[in-house]
C-alpha cells in the first residue's frame, strides 16, 4: 500500500509566464510567531558578486533562468545569487539525506495508519504570488511578515514561498481533500547554528464532511480537533518512541483553535509542530463552507537536528562525503559523528546605525559575502550617545565545517563585509 503521490512539475509554463509578467516568515506552523520585524527598503544591488553566478537551474525538467528570479533592475527584487542557486536542490527528495529520510518516515506513518487517504505533493513551485503566500492564509495586509526585511521578493507580486501553506488554497480548489505538502521554503533570517535562509517544511491537511461528525454526535470543531490530536500524537510516537506529550494553546491566523505539540525529550520539552482547526474563511473561499478541516505544519530541519544529533544547520547542505556517507535510506535516528571541529575565527564590527537599519539586512550582507563560512552573527553591544546616535557592535564567527580557515582569507572576508555594510546599509563605521 502506498500513499498517493502527485508529481507536479515545480515550474509549469504558467508559472514561468507569471515570472515574466509580474512578479510568512512568522505566521507558520513550523516556527514561532513574532512581530518584532520592521519594514526596510531593499538592499542596493551590487555588481561585485561574492558567489559564482549560476545562469540557470533545472527544476522538474524545466530550466529557469537566473534573470527570471534575480533581477538587478527591479528595486523590489531582493533575491541574491546565493539563494537562487538553492532552487531545485530539493534535499527532501534525497532518500539518503537526513531531510529525505525524515520525510519518508512521516510518509510511512500515514501509509500505515491512513492507507491511500493522503496525497503527497513534494515538487510544487517555490515561486508563488503574494496572494498565495499571504492573502490565502489570512495574513493581514499590514503585517510585518510581508516586508522586504523578512521575505524574498522576485517582484512586488511574486515571492519565494515562506511556508508550504502557500499551496493550500490552490490544492483545495482543485478538489484535493487530504494531502501532505513538502518543500523548500525561504526566509531572510538571523545567522546561527539553527537558522538558515532555506529550509524544508511539511504541511498536512484533512477535510471532513458533515456525515463524519454527525455520526459521532460531536460538534464539528471538537470532532476535527480530537482527530487531529490523535493523528499527531501517533506521529510523535512513530518518530520519537514512547515519550511524554503535552498540548499548548497558541495562536495562528489560519486556525482556531490552534495548538502546539510538545514532547519531553532528552530531559527537556521540545516543540514538535503547530496545528489547529482550519479557519472557516479559508474553507469558504475554496467552496467548502459546509466542511471542517484540520492542518498541521512542521520544520524538517528542526526535527532532523534532534533525531540525528546534527549540531549545525549548515551541515544539511554539505556535499562532504564525511557527512553524506553517514546516512542511509530508511535509517532514521542514525547519530551523526562529527568528523572534525575546526577552529572558529572571531571578528567584530561596530557602526552607527541609520533609521532604516535592520539586523536581517546586515545578516544578508554577511551571508552574501561569506556564505556558509559564517557560523554566527551576534549583537554584543549597543548604546546611544548624547546626540541620539545608536551604535551596534556585532561579533561575526567564521568557521568552515570542512577545513581550517586561514587568517588571510578571514581578514579578506571581514574587509569585504566592512565595505559592503557601509555601502549598502547607510551606516557609519566606527
């Protein structure tokens, strides 16, 4: 028995036409809600590239040109070459990769407990409209998650999806009622061992008809919530074994009631996923006003780091055989064995910030120059002088996962960071 698998071309001809003509972070089941982001203008484009320029990527048999996604002449475009190069890599479709192993293990759970009831989608286009990414899942028009500070915009109406929920409404309108959507998602974010601008999510969705809850004698919302919790408690046991669990009430704009599932793992409470009973407005706009549904979402990297003991999120993108050879198809929970711990190199940078400064923009500059050689960016000091000027001091930690960095190359990276920060972010170096 297998779960129905629907292989959709990641870039249809229609989506290419969309790219030619047009153009959440925080509102996602797989991450915490926060409202501390602020609007910031796009970073100035630069002619000096820090990465080899990839002219095109092949996704689902369709070639996507760089100029379709990275547009130097569009002031709303903030997709760098380093992000474009990740399109089509689809770590979740690699059976011997921790992300793919975890995805397949979740598929196994649904196959065993809900045989042939859930369709799977794992090859949908990561380039979506702002309507799909925000409006269809009820993100307010003025919410900060829509800002250029948080989201990668191809143009004013097109983004790299921030969450797999971006496909929810489209699938419902096409008649799909129970499905799992897995894919790579993109967010401008901080730099540390658990954050990366590209990661992978899975969303589950299940629609019920009046006959389902009428037979049970329960209220429709209660029926859906109980079914949801039963399903996800089983999934948690499938992944982590016999663990203690608890449900925490929370808030998402697209579900009510909303919950987070936590498990007691390694002597601490670990958030596994977010979920809830789908808001009726979402169902109504898809012609399902007489139905009720539940949805859940989880971050695959977050769980894989715990299950495989992977200490740094950058490792998921490594091609080093010392990493890739440690994992095999179907081998969930094989513990990663560090092959070496190369020394970190610390560099500090201080500057007077402007009103438009945001930490995400700063991290984007650093990441654009150093790539995966930067391990962490941390604010270590901040003060405001008598003139009202605010100074920030950041510590940048450079460390390769595969070799020792030389003083010369670290100094060169730091010099380039200083130049680009001053040029792009309208700050005054100290």
